[in-house]
């Protein structure tokens, strides 16, 4: 399946199988396995399996899908960008940021300070009678997901009261807790 390159995005392929994608939201690069050949023509990037390479056929097919998906995520990232929203559910949970340093108050005895990478833009919002929200934006989908997982690990959602850091719109499967008076 070819990847169509939108206007304003440039893709360059170097000799050592490195793909660099530049766009309005930034620049990303990825090294591709030599078992996969890339062709850039007519504003479309295609991936083909190199039959001359000694890698096992099943592994080549796996690489084919992997690198096509990674490069497609890079093209979408530099043209449109990725955005994740998280909310803090729990009494007294707070979040604030100064630049790329985010401060969390999650019911521990101390505040948690988290330094975000420079590629990620953060916005925190605390409104009365609503859960605090964190909005993260980046061109790099993999880095954004990794940072979201790290933030979520500070206070994982628990199934009894539903408290913790979760993505907006995420539904936590709830458990009933202790059953009273088993006779």
C-alpha cells in the first residue's frame, strides 16, 4: 500500500536506508532494514521486499509492514501531528506546568515533577467541578505514547473507585469490592 506524501512534506531516502521526513510540524528520521527497498515516485512512497537479501521470508514480510507503518506515522506526524488528552480522576489530584516541567499532586506525600522532552508541547487545564486535564501534542507518535505511558504509571487507574490517571473517554472496568455479610 503506497504512502501518499501531502503538500509541504518532503521525504528523502539516503544510501544507508535512512528515511527523513520534513514537514511543518518538524523533522523525523528512521533507519529501515536492508531487506526492504523503498521507492519514491509521483508523490508516493512504496515499500518492496528485497528478494536478494538472505533474511527469512516471514521476517521480511514482518519488516515490510512494520517499516511501512512507521514511515506512515512519521508522514502524518510532521503534517498533522498527534494529540493525546489525559485526565486525573481523584479527590485532591492536581496538575500544573511551567514550560516542559509538569508538576503532579496525586495523593502522595510529595509532588512529582516530570521533565518532558523538547519535542512535546504540554497544556494543563484545571476548571472548577471538573477533573484536571493534560493535553500533550507532538509529531512523533512513538515518543508521545511513551511519555503518556510514563505519566499514567505515576497513578494507574484502579478498578474499585476508578481513581488514577486515564485517557479522556477511557472506560475502566469496575469491580464490586467486598461482599457484605456472607453467611
